[in-house]
C-alpha cells in the first residue's frame, strides 16, 4: 500500500533532535519494512504554543488549502494516490488540519498515532485546536495509542467505525558497544573516575517540562551528598544556563556532554551505570527506551506512559512524578546495590528485545492498516 504520512507537531526530516522526531522516523521505517510505500504528505507545522485563537484559525485555513491542493494533485495525476493517510502525534496545540479532509475527499482510511485529548481546553485559548483534534478522532478509522494513559479519553472520542489499538513504543535495537571500551573512552574524554558510579541524564534543555525535570534532578542529587556518583549530562538548548545553575552546587561531579549524535549517545548509554530522569510531563521518553535497549537500568518519574516502557522493580525504579525526596531515596538504594543495577540492566535489554522492536511494530501496524482499508472498502 501507499501511505501518506504527516506529523503536524514536527516533520520527521526536521533538523531539531527530539524524541518526537525519532518516533516519527521509526514509524516510517516500520511502515516501509512492512512493505508499504510511505510519502511525506506535508511539512506544515500546526503548533500554536501560545494559545492564540487567531493563529489557530489561520493554521486551520492553511491546512484546508493544503488539503485541497493535495487532493487536486492526486486527481490530476501529479501525485500518487495514497491507500491510507497516517498522522503521527496530534493534540490541542498541534491538530491535524490536513489529513481528515484528504481522507474524506479520496475515500481512504485515516489513521492516527499518539493522540491525546484534553477536555479542559474546551472553550479556552486552545479551543480551536481542541475541537480540531476531536474532529480528527471522529473521522479516524484507526487510532494507535503509544501511551496507555491516553486511552480513556481518546477511545470515546472515536467515531462509530473507529478502532483503538495499543502499541508499545519501539525502536530497532542494535548491539550495544562493549561496556569496558565505552567506559574507557568516555572516561578518558570527560575525566571520570572509573571506580565511581556514572549517572546519565539525557534531555534537551527547553523551557517547561524539560527544565523542570532538570530542576527535580538537582534537588534529588542534593539529598545524596554522602554517596559516590558522577553525573553525565547529554543535551543542550535555550535554558542551558538555568540547567547549569540547578546543577552548579555539585561542581566537578557533573560533566557536560552537550548535544550528541546517536553514535555518541549510544556510547554514553553503554558506559553509564544508571539513567536518571524525573520525566516531568513525559509522554513516555525515547531516551528511557534507548537506555534499556543498551542494557542500562533506569530511574525515572512515573509520568504519562513511562510505566509502559520501564518495568518498576525489574528494569528500573519508578517514583511519583516530581517527588525529589522519593527520587533521592530510590537513587540511594540503587547506588548502594551494584548487583541489582546490573540485574536490572540485563532485564531491560531482554524486555526491549522481546516487546519493543521495530520488527514487531511493523507486523502489527501492517495488520491494523490492512484491516482499516478493508473496513473502509466494504462499508
């Protein structure tokens, strides 16, 4: 089948790294590995972060024009006709103003993945985006949930023919770099003592939830001054001064890796002893999944869909979101028990290979999409 793919929050070929971009690319790879042709239908970003109704109305109008242009191109033979439309990640700040109109005009299934509904936005500054998201869900033939906590609000918003399916976040796990070699290289580059536990935090330094996560991490670390640890920070962004201030009390116990490419990040995962991330308002956290694929245990806040990918007590530990005291207590327990950390790391790698692979996602998505096409054809 030919699938038109669209990501209204951020196009998959964006040059700004993020977990959102990573998952969009993984979905495209999964669809292609299942034998489908995938076309990027649009690069329009529909996000309105300020709650500006006028901007949302302009974006909705632009989306309608782009949808009409797309349909005209298909009907004129200038663009290949898709068998289905697939939109990744829509919510009130970034609704899909293109896909439902195209799917209606061409009579094809409309599928969405990672969609959330926030009823409290009705009637407020994002009312237009909220209603746009509800309209998209009402048209959806298939809604794929990557975060189990979204299901209770998303499933009831589907139309009579819509199906809701759960898909675990996934990746294509490679073979981790040998730990000793990775540790020797990273330790040499950053001046880290090999005999102390290395904690790793991975997160872009953006305002809001990411900055808040770094703040909670700093608060938690301040509660374990009597334990041996070093912190590696992978990430950069506009609020780096704020993050540096939050971690400044720890002096040379912190090492700054900056923004890193995937190969460098894989080496950090292989070298570290524990991934630490408070996960404030995290949907699920691709870094948490990547770390576990490399055999690195995780300590995180139990936000959003994080419990879908971190098995509390088995592949890591989860604490209440934003609770620095609980985070510190769990960190102290894991710092004191290296055998438990290693056992969790091994369990994390095995769990990812069993439940979170691109190959498994590809096969599952193929079944769901073909069923959606058949339902639309016979309706």
